[in-house]
């Protein structure tokens, strides 16, 4: 697979020895904030085959499912209408995988399902490899190697229904304004008789799917005691499975699933990451 799903735990900080020979901080200890993702093994539930039609749309033409259905998956998936066979022609193969939140301490049993791309050579080789993964577990170390550039896909924190002042930072109008202060002065010209999408308007703010490119996967660990702070992470608890340290912040609230994939637009060179210290101090305030 070319991706993985983890649960956002929280943030901590590490000290990293700068290995860039051209840096003015060469060999210095650099304070670096990191986000922790807990990554229990994924289970492969099925293989999906896609084919592009005349209009250029990719449609599912076949789907191979596992014969074993876990109790937590029964309510989440719809029963297959018919048995599918491997199609003769297809142009894309995807894995259907689901998480195992019951292995974590977030108090959730219902798994999250997602499609992940399959790497490899020809389409036939990808298909054969994907079928061999049915009913198996995929570990984080099988997909991501640290250090590595990755793309992070997550749903941002939801802020609810917001006005333009909070949402766009619009300046407050004069107190003598005719209708409102916390609004905009005009919706646009009389002609054309339409409102441009660039006009600030109230509405939902947050809870959007966003992708951040070229984040750095700094460390993959299988010993939770290396990362668990005193008293556990705030609003999460303690990490019990493999974990991933990502440089900087990651979208979304704590306990929310985050999809990590291989970077698709890497241009920069990545230097070795030498972590010399990881903060285990209590995050409680």
C-alpha cells in the first residue's frame, strides 16, 4: 500500500541535531515541534478494480471482499449484491482497508475504512499483490520509512456556522452602518446580476478535508514508552501501538483519523534526522 491511517494523539517536542552541511546551525541541537500519530495495524478487507469510461470517469467494475467479517464491520458495510470476478481489463487497483481503534485507548470500536493505492509494476502484478494481502495486517513500518517526505490528509477542526468577521477577518463597519456592523458593505456591482465567489459570506467554517504536502516523517517507533509523557497526552491518554512523529502540525482534532501517503510533489533534499531528545514531561496544565 502507498498510505496508512493513524489517530492524532497530540503534540510534543524533540531536539534534532542539524545534519545539513550548508546550514548555519550545523551540528547544533534544534528545537522541533512534532505531532504524534498512533498507528495500530490496518486490516485489508477487499480489492477494488476501476475502469475509465468514454467520459473519462473512473467507475468500480469489480470488487473482491474478504470472507471474514468482523463484528465491528457488520453495521458499517453493505452486503455485496453479487460475487465479482477479476476483470479482464482495468486501469486502477485499490485496497479497501480498515483501522483497529479497539487496540487504542480512545474508547472507539467502529473502524474507519478508506481506499489506498497499490504500488508495484504492471497492473497484473498490482492485482496479484493486492489479492495476496486480503485478510492480512499492514504495519506502519511496511509503508512509511523515516525520514521521508509524506502528504497528510485530514479533516480540520469544525468551527460551526461563522460570520465574515471571524471567518475572513473582515473589518468592523462604522457604528452608524445602515444594517449591520459585523458584515460586508456590498455584495458587488448591480451588473452583472450575480455574486462573485470572492465575496466574503457567512457559512460553515472548518470541518473540511485538507491536504498538507511535503511534511517530514521524522521517526517510526514500536515502543510507546519512548513517547508517552507523564500522565499521558491531554484529551487522548497513552499510546499503546506503533507511533509516527511528523514535523510540525497536522490538521484535525485529537483522536481523529489522519491518512498519510507518500509525497507526490517532492523537490527538496531530505537530510538525515538525528533525534537526541524527546520530551516526556507532563502536558497537563
